[in-house]
């Protein structure tokens, strides 16, 4: 097989992998390659696709990086750059442009994606230098998290307001319960299979498959256990041990065999919060932050919260601690004017 034929075969394989790992409506994961890369030649095209598949293993990171890189390269194409002529000034100008309408953490993520892509292209001898290596992102110091947090009362109202006469209601209550009572990331929860809810000793446990291929086991809170038992019994999925635990609901209001995705969970939470009359904004991380805050308010330690949440650093756990958000009335009354 000649070299060009081999490259064509490799490219088809990479494109097929991208499609398999994709959301159906995501062009970047359907073999899309920016025009600026296309013009750089077949070798550059294959190396670009290899970067998205071989170098980035986490699905969430792959999706975020692909969008960031596609946006940057399309911008470079629009201003007349070629792949080999992108300079640090061009990258810096783009980062400055992003900084006018995106938050610093998002801008830093975009820069990290761009820098890592160019590193991969340099190693593959597509370009000679990394133009993003010397570009610095916006300064960003985080001392307090901005994730919306519900009070314990609001979280209780949210759970109690769910109509559990339907399978979707049982599923939603169980999913929210798992997130609140185990401080779990939404990606880890939707990634659970039925087998990841298991008995150990006299307790039921959750097994979460976290970033980096690590498994994290957490004992099930009695409320979460009750919610999940009711859902699994009604769904009749006890024997489908290797099947997804949390599944989508079809047009006939019955469970499918398809795994829920993060977007499904976000839409569900917003809908359930609205039904419960909760005015606070919610997102998938809200349940994680709410659980941690409630735990700390009831005398739990930050160190134990860190282990339950599987945070690498206790500083990350403290970002979710909102126990001191509201000044006491006594402190406010000290303002004597």
C-alpha cells in the first residue's frame, strides 16, 4: 500500500472514531476539519484529527477543546492567516478579543486548548514553533465559587415536588438524590451503569468513574438509596447490570436503552426547579455545591467533604462552601449611622 493510500485509510479510521464518540449534531465531531488545516495538506489534516482522538482521552475535555480550537482556527482563516504563519501576536490578539465577552476561566481554557494543539502539531513536524507558547492568559484568582447553590429547604422542595407516579419522575428524583447526597459530578452520574450501585457489607454503595480513568466509591445515603431502589424496581432494570443506570425517556413515556447525557440532565433540572417554584438559578453543579454546603452547615469537615467529592485539593472543596455567604443580622446591626 502506498503512503497516500495508508494516510487515506488512517484518516477514514480517525473520522469514524470521531463520529462514534460524537453527539450527532456536533459538526466538529463528524470529521469536520477547519479550512486553514485543510489547506496545509493531508499530513496536517490527519495530525489534527489524531490530536482530537489520540491525545485527548476525556470526552468532556475533547468536546470543549474541539469547539475552542475550531473557533480559533476559523477566526484565523477569516483574517487571512495560514496555519504556518500564525504568530504569537495573532494568538494574543485572539485571546484579547475573547476576553471582551468571555469570563477569564473560559478564556484560559481556550488558550490551553490552542497551546496544546500547536504542541501536537510541532511534535508532528507540521509547524516549526508553537505560537501560543509565549502568550499569557488573563489573570484569574478564585477565592469563592460562583456555582448557584440551593438552601437545604429549596433542595427538599425540589425533591418533594417531583411527581413520582411516572418513571421519569422516579428517575429524576433518583438522579438528583445521587448528586446531592454523594457530591458527584454530573458526568460521573450519567456514566453509571446498573452494576455501579452495589451492596458492600450492610450498605449500598455508588461507584463513579471519574476523570483520568479513576473509580471512586461512595456509600449511599439512606435517602438516595430509597430513591434509587424505587426507580430501579419500577424500571425493571435490576438484571441489566451492564446497561446504563439513568436512561432517556421515549415518546411513549417509557425508558429507552439510551444513556442520559449532561445536556439532558441540565434541561431536566431547570424544568424541575421551575415546577417547584424555585427562583434560584440552577445548573448541574448546583446539586454538588448544595450537598457540600448542607454537609458543612451540619458540622461536617472540609477534609471529609474533599474525600467524598473526590477533589484533588481541599481548596477546590472550599469553593463550594457557602456557609458564610449570608452575614448574620447581628453583624449587620453593628453598622451604626
